[in-house]
C-alpha cells in the first residue's frame, strides 16, 4: 500500500493518477470485505434483494477465497427469492466449488440446490442431494433437512414408498421419521402395520413431547382396532410425559365405553379441576353419579360410534337398539342406526330410521340428505327431490344439495329444471368442476352440444386433463364429425 501511495505522489499524468488511485481504493476495499459482506446479508434480511445482489457481485470482483463461495451462495438465494431458479441453481453450484467439504457453507449451498430442485419438482435430485448432506454429517440440521423433505408429501402412500426407498440401515434410527411413517400407515387405515413401528420408535427417544405423540398415536391405532384396554394404557402413558388436559376427556370416554364408571368419574373430576368453568363436564359428572346403571344411552352411543368407525355395522345396530330402549327419543341414535343399516344396503330399514329421526327433529339435515341418497339408490327420485327441497329451505346456499337435486331431476328427464339447479349452484360456487361437468352432461343429453362443450371446457380449466371430461369432449367431436359425413351422403 505504501508503495502505491509513493507512486501516486510521484505521478504527473492524469490517466496514471486515476489508475493508481483505483488500485489504492481496491486494496482498501479488500481490507473491508467482511464488512461489505455483512452489509449484503443485512440487505438480504430486509428483503432488498436487488441492492444485496449489487453488494455480493461487488465482492466477487476481488476474487477473495474467504468470501467468493459465500457470495455465490447469497447471490443464489437472491435469485431464488426473485423467482429466477435457474440463475439461483447456477450460483449455488459455483458456491460449492469454493468450499471445503467439511464447511457449513458447502452444506448451505447444497441445501439451497436441493431447495431449487424441490421447487421444480425434480424429486430424484432432491433425494440424492439430501442423502449426500445426511451422509456428510448426520448430526447437523442441514442433514436433517433430508428427512424433512421426505415428510413433505401429503400423499400417505407416496410418503411410505419414498421412506422405504430412501431410509436404509445406513441411517440412524430417528423416532420422528418412524412416527411419520406410522401416521402415513394410519391414514391408510393400516393400523396393524403402524403399531410395531410406533413401538419401535419409543426405543429411540427420551424427549417428553416425542414420547407423548408416539403413545397418543398408539392409543388411536388401538382405538380403531377396538382394543379399549390398550387405548387407555397408551393415553395414560401419553399423559405421563405431558400434562395435556384434552387427553383427559378422551381417557374418560374410553373408561365409559369400557363400563368403568368410577375411573371415568375420577378422570372427569381431574379435568374439572383444571377447567373449572366447563359446565358440560360438571353436568356429565352429575349424570354419572346419579346413574346406578353404567350402560346409559350416551355410553351406548359412544360405543356404537366406535363400532361404526371399525365398519362393524351389525354390532353397531344391536348397540343402537339398546340405546334406544333406554331413550327412544335419542335422535342421534336413530340417525346413526339408519347410517349403519344404509352401509349394509338395508335401505328400506334405513329409511324407516331416518323417518324416526325426522319425527323427533324435522330439520335434522344429515338425516334428510342421507334419506334422499337412499331414496335415489332405490330409484324413488320424486321422494328424494322432496328431501332435497326440505334441506334447501334450511340451507338454501348448499351447492352440493343443489347438485344432488339437479342430478335426480336429470334422471327423471326433467333436464330444464336440472339445468336451473346447476345454474343456482354455480352462482354459489363457480369453481366446482363437477358442477360444470354435470351441467355439460345434461346439456349433452338435450343435444345442446355447443353449450355442453362450453361447460366441459370450464370444467377442464379447473381440473385440467380430467379423463372423464376429455372422453365426453371426444365423444361430442365424433358425433359432430359423424353428422357432417352423413350430411355429405344425404
């Protein structure tokens, strides 16, 4: 620096003075690259991406190994936030070239590349990159991000397939990921398969919240399998690791269903102490105390619902019959018994139960809807429409009911009335592709093919490439072409 200062003092030519001055300024700026980098990071945190880009690009000019890789990584982040993913990917790859494999920067750049591939839905690349991160250093949080990507799928079957493909013996046991696979199996109603995975996951954590979650899901699985003793055990274990008052109500319900009245009372009293203003719980405690007979209609109701959840409809019907002997005006019991009969295809009996429900509560909407569905199945369409009209008097803006009524009108060849119904429904919800498709089908039956095509196109705008709608459009096109060819011969 001193030598440059001496040359500047001795220089007489203007261009030479400018050149030497620039060199001095550059040398001084090099000394303050750390501060310049911090400025760029601050601009990034404020969302000022264009200004940050300018700062990081300035840093690159100095080709300083301490900052070049980090600048490329930050520039990539700027581009990703500006929705320029290809430029972002290029910068992240440059960042990796300037990093030692043990540095945090390499992890950061690799993570950012994986994020880019995730945005562009290149799954195999994402898995490959996160696996690389995890193998590089399983202990750091960037490696854990590989696992988070595996957990991102909303499709349980896809998640399970991804898990089985990517998680092998090279990965340490991770209770969160194991639990997530078990939950995916539960979503698919594969409870027998979920239980051993959850039980295995318990061995690999001492985190209280993790233990609570795993025991809770074990309880839910056993509940769906109808094993009440095991449900109670798992929920009680979950409580040991986290004093969650909401669990108390579920435990009390299980004790009631198992006809363990005293234990149910103890748990409800405990809940009442935690939530003293809950009047419903106080009333429930009083009712349980006053009842010498633990098998109240409410307890039967709870048991019946469990049987329905398990698709054990014959047992559920027997259970509802017991509840209705105790309380013949239990409107929910009549409705749910009808639902169980409906699922066994005993439709005439189901309709009788729906009628009993509606005698007690004429505005019981689910009973009206379910009765209408049963009547439609029996091809008693006029009666079904009467039910839908009653629902629409209570909830006139229910587009699903309007759709069902329109469909019934269509089946009675009252197509003009059906179209009026579809139009009312579409005013309420113009983004339902099924409404557009159903209206199109009705118009097609009226031989209003151009109007039908318009409806099908609107449906495709909401649900592109729907095979059923594409088939209808192909059929109409074939009809039109056939008519044109026939006209030529005539």
